[in-house]
C-alpha cells in the first residue's frame, strides 16, 4: 500500500490564514531556551548532485506589494545540462527593511499546492515575522505556474467511479478509469514524469536559496511541505538558518502501519463528530441515530442509485465525510448534508465532496505522491492492499487506497523511506497536533526524536496543521524564527 494515503497530503491548504498578532494570547505560553547561534559561513552540502550555477532572481512587481520571479532548474539533476523547468517564485518583502533578518521560504504541502498562491493570500506566521523576513513562496515543479503538469482531462471520470467497488463490474470500471488517467499523464508529461517528486524538489529549494544570494535561509513547511523541508535539510544542512515543520510527514514511515494509523484516526474523528452531534440539540441527525448511522444509511441508498442525478455516488459520500475530519468547524456542515440526503436532497453531500476534491489539482497531487511513496505496481497487489485497508476501515479504507490507483501504472518511487537525521542543522522546530488525522501526532514525535537536533512542540487541538489555528504555536514559531529560541523541552500548547 502507498506509504502515505491520499488523505495525508490534502490538509495543509485547509489551515486558515496564519495569525497576524505580534503577541497572541495563549492558554499556554511557550517558554524558551537561550537563543541559538546563527552562522553566515558559505554552506556545504552532503549531496553529490551537481547544481546549476546560481542565477540571481529578477524580481518584478506583480501587484499587492508582491514581487514575482522565475528560477530555472534541470528536469533531471543527474543531467544538469539537459532539459530544464521554470519555477515560479513570489516574494513579500520584509515590512521593516532596517530590521530584516533574511528570507523565509515556505511550502504549504499538497503535494500540488501552490506556495505562490499561499503567500499571496497572506501567509506570514505573524506580523513580527512579516516585518523581519522576506517571505518567499514557490510552486514546486509541475505545480501551479512552475512548468505545470498538463494532464487531467480523464480525472473527473476516475473520481466518478466507485473507489470502494463491491462487484467485478465496478472493479473493472474503476481500473479502466485509473488506467486512462495514467496513460494521459504518461503521454503529456513524457520523460519528466519520473522527475516530479520531492527528491528533486528538495534540490530545487537549494537552487532557490542560491538564487536568492543568501548563505542561509529559514524554512516553514506545512503538511507535505515538511517532507520537502526534511529532505532539503538532510542534503544541505548548512543552508538552514531555522526550520519549522508543522503537520509532519515521517520520511521513514512505510507500508500498512502508516495507513492503519491514518485510517484509525479517520474512524476516531468520525466517532467524535458523532458524539458532538449527539450532545448538540441542533444536530439534525441526532434523533435518527446520529452521524454514523446517518452516514451508513445515506451510503446504502446512494449505492442503490440515489443521488445519481446530482452527481453523487458512493465515492462522493466518503469524500464529504473525509472533508469533515480536518477540523471541527466542518462538523455541522456534515450533519446538515447527511440530514438533507436522508430527505432526498444530495446537494450538501455534493458540495462537501467538491470541497475535498478541489483542495489541490489531482494530477500533480497523484503524480508527486506516487513518486514519493512505496506502492504496488500491479493491479492484483493493489486489490489486495485495498482489501486490507477496507478491513481496517470499512467505510473509508478502499476509497483512500484506490484514490491513488493510477500509481500502479507509473514509475516506481524514487524515494527510499529512511530516517532523516539532518546532522549539522540548527535546532528544527517540529509542531505536532494531538488531534491530527492526516499526519498523526506520533509521527511528529518520532521525527523530532530522529532529527539530530529536533525540538517537539505539542499542540492540543483537533485538525491538521497548528499554525494559524493555535496562537500559542504561532508565538512559539515567531520567537524561534526571529530569535532562534526554541521552546523548552515538553512545552505544550493547550
């Protein structure tokens, strides 16, 4: 089974705009150790990849006080003089140039999410960080405006199929739709299809750093962006001034254990959604047995054909529920959608499913994930893995496993799962939310332990990614980024 199920990597774009308060209130103010020492020595690397000569970015105004530019990188770092890609970058200049510390590169995850768009929409961590840093967003290769992946016409038919097939006919239809997606992307992307993963993206970050002309830069990674950050820190530790990783993808996680953790988390959150409904007199499905009973009944009716005229099939019912697991603010929306569906109106389910599938474009999301994760490369093995996932989570296991079924026809992963130690970096701040379904808290704890100098900040909230949702986490990240002062061991934001 894929090391990281589809659910894991969609969450960062759901996080709200980050706090803009200088001194956010918190129920638990993070205490700090002494500031770390920064170095401006020319960075060395632990990689044998040949990087192109640095070319300074030509920045041009692009509205709203932002500046845009381009960075050229090789498609294949083993062939640095071969074909190239153009990366889109955007800069929000430091608000107080006299107090400017340097550049802060961020990636919002996905994979497939646009860092350019995220920064333009207001990502700054805090007002203080915005004053002290140039905040840099970039679109990873194949994403957004970075020589974008052009396939995707066959995706709607794939996502209209039943990703949890329960008959040979449904299985054949699903596999045919997945094969069409795989064939379309192979035709449009050609040779570069095998070079769109995070192994290459980590080198791209270093090329951007060199193009900025700075000996060191700071980095904030959210969700799948933490994976890019970890691989960059591993390959180029001396280039890191500071790094915040929030919603951590564990590079050593592989196989069914990770998938089982995620599936168990989804089932656990749905039980919380159900309990909240039972306790809330305003929940419209409380009287009919609660959320889980309502979900099962709606799924049964849709499997029999209800909702087809509104574009709702079994997959869309699952997508609607999965969307609700990313934060308690989405729970009442699921309650209402299920109540409407029980009355024959599936528009609410359709809307929530569209919210889920609209988070990131499917083609780059799937291609990058497939290149980064261990996965079956034949249909028989994929069916067996999906069946095992369905045993763990009868409602969602097969849907999440089969979401990446086109992987079976694409190249094997270019990444070998392993512990990232990143020896030689300064302290790296690892933020883990205890109620995170997409990237379980245990993964943050493990990554913090594995890093040569990892510091864990625990945040007691439900949902994926704490920055922007926890003033305490925003404050801790701000003090670390500005002063290089890490939270004391065992610090917890409540």
